[in-house]
């Protein structure tokens, strides 16, 4: 019997193609091209003995894994556009918008690379790495702004990052998790539980951070000397307070990772029971480190153009610097963390969601902000912990509300809606808050009395 091509047929001949069974069909050049660029799990040439083939193939594989790690990475197209717009001096509003959208996927890639390295380094070093890179975008943007003397942008960005995490992110977690929990009947059916001891420890540290902002405002009200002497005294207080806050953060890391690690391991144990803890990293440590370096440089460049365009944007769009720093910039820097926290909350992993939301706020309050005060001290910029009275009151009241909400160790969608409502109210308030608003001692004294209940 003849085969399809006129050749003699046998038991190994394919029924349609005529190829012998087990013989792979030769791929077309177009198929090989698409597989090289689009196949996520493998790139041809990774095992080649020729290093000129192996190295580019491994770099290509790391690039593909990184690009396919998150759907938001489609916005990476804005990175070259934002850099070109800034370098060529386009309209400041266009430069701001392009670099604004460019930093969103860069923050997601930064988070992905950090998680990849953390899988290999273990809990202690992984925790330290997450503490360093978890808020890297906010830190880079703030360093650029601090170097250019944009103290208001730095202060509002730090405060905005904290409020964004404890109100917006936590509110979305409680709301999304509560609605999903009520519909599916998981956990208790009406509420979600989390470790109240861990939550109260975090909220206590946040209260200390709030006090570190109230004290400079109180001192400013008490000083009766000249403006120059007042600023010098506030600087001395801020430098000393920043050092103490950094020490407290180091002690918290020891508390979390060493002496009281069992309190923070409940969620990890639950993940282990579900078999999710055995997830393997997709990048080697060297590849992930290379991604971190490249993305950090890209964030620094985009942040430079972003900050440079703020002054012109304020003049043309009539938006205050405070609103840009307190509302817009934190949304960019925390975009990846927002999504992560909401996803794990919907999966009823509230301890993990709390760690992402409140833990990130603590990093800003006890690590990033004090670090920027010390850095300003080193480079000669008068960065202090003396925030405007209105900002200090808003921060204190927000921490107070969050403390009341989480103290029982339970959450529901109504509490999430309350936190989101408070955040929207604060955003509206800062939308109409002028940059030239100044503190007067009488106003500060009355505000402090209100906060302390007098």
C-alpha cells in the first residue's frame, strides 16, 4: 500500500502527514520566531555550550519572564515615551502624564524582582530586602525632589504614602474581601479574621510615628524666638527624632523576624498547609538583581523628569503641590502593592493583606521618612518632621480611626467603606488646600488641644 507521498506505507506511517510516527514535524521559521519571543518558559539556546549564544538567550528569558509577570507591564511603553518627552523638553503636562504612567509598571516590575530574590534568601534576608525595596519608588522620587529642594513634595509624598496604605489599600481590602466573603460564605460568613496582636503592634508603632509629627508642631507653637531660631530648633528636634525612629524600626525588624517570629508566621503556616509555599522562583538571583538595577535606574530617570515638570504643571493646571505629592504620587508608587493586597484579601488571607498595607505604612513612617531627614541633613536641605498643622491633624485622625477599626481583629465590608470614605474626604480637602497655607502659633495650639482632647 502506498503512502500519501507515493512511498511505501508501513505501521509507523502517519495517517495524514505521511511522516513516520514519533518523528517531529519541522517547525517553520515564523513559528520558531514567535516561540523565541513569546514562549515564557523556555528560550532556545539557554543550554548552549557557546557563551555568546547562552548569555543572550538567558537575558532574553529573564526579560520575557519579567514582562509577562503582570498585565500592567503593557504600560512599559510609556517608559521610553516619558524619557524622550523629558529629554526633548515637551509640554510639562505631557511630560508629567507620560512619566506618571511609566512609573506604574516599573513599580510592579520592581516588586516582582524583589519577591524573586526573597524566595532564595530566606525569611530574614528576604524581609530586609522587602523593607528596602518595598517602597523604592517613593524613596527614589523623594530623593530626587529633596535634592532639588522640593521639601513640600517630599513631605506630602511621605504622608500621602502612609494615608494611601492605611486608608485606601486597607479600605479596599476590607471592602473587596468582605463582599466576597459575604457572598461565598467563607470564614465566618459575615466577618474576616486576622491576627489582632500583630495588628495592634503595627498600629501602636503608627501612633508613635504620629506623635513624632505632633511634637514638632507643638514645639513650633511653643517657641517665641525669631523665625530663624525656630527653624534651627525644629531641625535639631527632627534630626534626633529621625535617629530614634530608625532605631525603633530596626528593633521592630528584630521583633518580627527573630524574637517574636511565631506571631507573624500564622499566614505562612496556612499557606504551607495549602501547598502554596513551595512556589519556585522564575528568575535566578543574579537575573533578578540585574532586573532590580535596570528598573531602579529607569525609575530614577523617570522620577527626575516627573519632579522637574511639577512646577510648570502647578502653574498651568492649577493643582497644588500638596495634592500632587499627597494623592497622585502615592498612587503611582503603591499601585503594585494595592493590587497584591486586594487579591490576597479576596482569598481570605487577611494577615498577609494587613502586612502589605500597614507594614508598608510603617516602612514609610519609621524608615523612609527618617532616612530622608538624615539625608537632607547630609546634603544641606532643611528636611524636617514639622509638617503643616492641617496635615498633622489629618494623619493623627487617620491613625486613630484605623486603630479603632482593627483593634478587634475582625473586618467587614462596612469598615472598608468607612476607610475609603475617609480617604476620599481627605483627598477632597487637599484638592482645595493651598500651597501657601502657613501655620500660626495660635492655630497650632488650638489644633494640638483638639487632638489631645482638651
